[in-house]
């Protein structure tokens, strides 16, 4: 609409003024905030923006290709895709404690991004030199880092953020979404031409499937989980609730599949199977601090479990998580 159109024009003008003819580097994750920031900055300065997309090997099915199709293919933005999956999976061998996994993934992420940003900075040095690091920080992040969070006595889960990175890289900070709430960021994304499915996607944790594979992370597990999860999400998107006309994907705040590295016995055809288990998790929440498990239609659960067990060889049992937060958390790790 025209209000958002005006907002975009003003934001574009502000970015152009701030950046001048210098270069900008942005870490693209595929999440809503970094995607909208990238689209907005690209609208303002085009090829002066370079996006760095680090694939840690713990993304969802086809996620990397989808990010590249959108930003490189459709928006024609400069995107450097870094396939670091071997590095991440290598460093995670033998590690099963959730916080330790988070720390390793967070540290590697910063290392890989820093190396890439330094390369770009050096490559641009001949011209004006890269001198901005763009981040998709939104207003709630600004408030949160203002101390409200640090008052908590215990950290349940450490969320890695990239604080301090601009200083370390010798780059100035560009945060064009700093004044916006999440729903405004989404509206902006749509107005900038990003697909609704991308802009209204459920949140996905930074450590990705690393905290959805319980215990030690293995590529074999990640591959099975990716396929099972894609089926669950597809069914949630296809299943329309008659009363509201909305899909169950839109009726839930977050939904995903968890890989349990235990085997159970099943029967398929005339044979016995001894395969892995997955759990489906779907919650409804307004703030993610508390959450109720979603009362998904039995038909949806039935179709999903049937498809997973038939289509993903290696998984022979599907369970549904009926735990609310608290005392459970949304993610299993
Ligand atoms: P929990 O599991 O603590 O999750 O109930 C609350 C919300 O936070 C997300 N989450 C994370 N996000 N890095 C992130 O960026 C993390 O390490 C992380 N752990 C949990 C979770 O997906 C949910 O939306």
C-alpha cells in the first residue's frame, strides 16, 4: 500500500545517504530479518551490497538453493554462498551436549563469516573498500540487548548473536530495520517483493538442525530429518482449517520434526524393520516464552506419519509431542 511505499522510499534514501559509494556486507541466513534487510538494502544500493550466505549443513531441505534462487536468481543481488558443511559436521563429531553444540556452531559461524568478510574487504580495498556490515536487527532485538534479558538468573539456552563483529572487522554498522517490529518487517518484505511463504515462515534457530538431532549430529541423521520435516511442513501447508480458511502452517507459530537417535522395531510387508524414530512438534504461542502444543487434526497427523514412514526409509515410527512450555521448551535441546 502507499504507506509502505512511502516508508520504502524514505528508508532507501536514508541508506543511500549513509552508505554513499562505499560497500556493504550482509550475513544472509534465509530467515525473515536478514532477508528483508537484504532486499531493502539491495533496493537502495544494488551491487554495492554483497550478501554472504553460510551453509552450515544443518539447514532444511533445499533451503540453500531456495535462498540462492530468490536473492541471486530473482533479485539479482550479489550473493557469496559458502558451503561449510564439512567443517561444521567435522567439528561436531563426538559432541552430544546441547549447549556445547550451540557454542561450536556459533563459534564456527562467526569464524567462517569473518573469513569471508575479510576477503571481501580486501577485494574491495582497491575501490572504496567495504566499510559497512549490515544486520537485520529489529526493534525487539534492540530492547533485548538493552539488558532485559541479562536480568534472568539462569540461561536456559544460549542464543548466539554476532555482537562485536563490526568492531572486529573494522566495519561500520548498518541496521535499517532497527525501528521495526516483526509484523512491520514482514509487511515491508512483502512490499519489497519477497514471497509471502518466505516472509511468514516460522522461526528457525541459528544452530538449525543441530539442535533438532538429539545428541551427536551426523550427516545421515540430518538427511533423514530433512526429508521427514519437509513432509510435515508440506502437510501443514496443505491442510486448510475450514473454520478459519487458514492452513495449519499459519495456525501454528512453529512446527518442525525432531530426530531421535534410537531404534524401534516395526513391520513392513513381510519383513521386520529396526529403524529410527522422529517426533513432530507444533506449538501455538504469542511470545515463545510460553507455548501450547497445537491440537492438530488427527487426519493431518495420520497422513504425515504415513508419508514419513513410507517415503523415508530409515524411519519407522513417528510420535507427536504433547508437552507445553513450560515445563518443556519448544525445541528439544
Ligand atoms: P525454546 O526451545 O527455548 O525456544 O522454547 C524458544 C524460541 O527460540 C528458538 N531457539 C533458538 N533460536 N538460536 C536461535 O536463534 C538458538 O540457539 C535457539 N534455541 C531456541 C526456538 O526455535 C523458539 O522459536
